[in-house]
C-alpha cells in the first residue's frame, strides 16, 4: 500500500461551488473522487455570533502524499475566508476500492 488514504471534509456554500472545486481537484490529480452531499445544515460560531447555514459537504478521497498541495489549493479555490478543510485517515476499506484510489493518484503525487 502506498500513501495513507484520506477523506477530506469541506463544506461549500452551494452545489455550483462544490462542483467547481470537486472537478478542479480531480482534474489536477489531487483527488481520486469527490462526493457532493447537499442539504447539510451547519451551526457554528463565527466572529462572535452563532450562524446556521445550508451548505453542501464535499467528501474528497485523496491521500497523504497529495495533502501538501491539496490543502492550499482547496483554500485557494474556496470562497470562504476560513473554509473547513479537515483530513480524516481511512483506517479500513475495501481492498479493491483502496487499490483504485491509490492507482488514481499514483504518479501524480509522488
């Protein structure tokens, strides 16, 4: 197995933004796949006030080798001043899927 596989979580203001970011990350070889999950409601504290907003959650499948480029690129593509960019390691998964993920990113991020 190559670099540690990751799921990167990122909330977006709408489906168009999520789609644009997902497409760019996959085209640039920073993600093997990105799923846009609409209908997320985020409740959070920002600049001293409590906010509640409808957002679209991106589930970005990548790996630790891509992280150093993926994280700043995601911030660059994102319209928020402080976007959520959180990487969670994939501890276990289907061997076939994890093999595909690694193959989709191999050579791009080595």
